[in-house]
């Protein structure tokens, strides 16, 4: 399954990135017992478990590499917003660094999956 788990060091949120519609559906069902699908090209889902935030960032397999990576940027922007809301953070610089960190974490793994 094409998924990875990471976190932003200063926050106790678990963040997952999942590549592909089928992988997203299976991961959500297996890990969280939730039936959830990617409606269009991407999805960012927020869950809480024992007062801990969990974010699942998922993108469909899109053939055009630029559209795929743009969709990842789109979804990590939603994830940064969810993080900020959950922790009561109102800081543009935090949003910028969170987006940068998530992009730098996700893209090398996504590139490996695409090249398989």
C-alpha cells in the first residue's frame, strides 16, 4: 500500500499521506474503520482519537505530474488549516513552514512511488 506516516515535530498530530483512491479507501477502513472515499482528485480528512488529532492527506493517481503535485500542495494547505484550527494557531509563518515541511516530507516518497 502506498502510504506513509509522519508528524510535525512540535505538534502531537499523526499525519498520513496516502497515494491512490483504492489505497485511501482501504487504509481508512483498515486503520480507522471508516468508509471514506476521495471524491474528486484529493482529500484531507481529520479524525480525533483519545483527544489526539489525526490527519489523512490523500491524492488520486493523476497522470500529469504537475497536476498531481499541485493536488498535493492543495491538500497539504487544507492539512495546515486543520492543524492551525485544532491547536488555535493564528500565524501565517506557521502555515508557511507547515506547508513547506509537509511538501518536503511527502514529495521524495511520492516520487519513489511514481517511478516504480
